[in-house]
C-alpha cells in the first residue's frame, strides 16, 4: 500500500469515527440521569448539581414518565 493510499484510508476511517461519535451522542440525548449520577460523572456533590440546575447551567427534563438531567448535557458540561 502506497503512502497516498494509506493516507486516503486513514481519512476514511477518521470520517467514519466522527459519524460513530455523532450516533453515540444522539443515543445519549434521550438518556436521563439523577442528580447523584450527574454528580458522580462531574466529580461534585448532588447539592452542586442542584445549584447548577437553579442557576440554569443544567436543566431537568421529563421524557415520558422519567425526569432527570440529559446525559448529553452532562457530557457537554464536563467538556467545558
């Protein structure tokens, strides 16, 4: 395999990984977690999560019969 072919293949793989990452994030968009679970992911206390909700930094949502914090918003908060 030439270096050009290898480079092209690497670009294809990276593109597919980007699509996979997007699909995973869409899956997590409907996953709700409790304050305790959110606190564990962010390395803080449940009281801190409650304060973040009051301040508008996180949002509690209801999907069907479940209420919690979207996991995707926890991931975004962790990345900041």
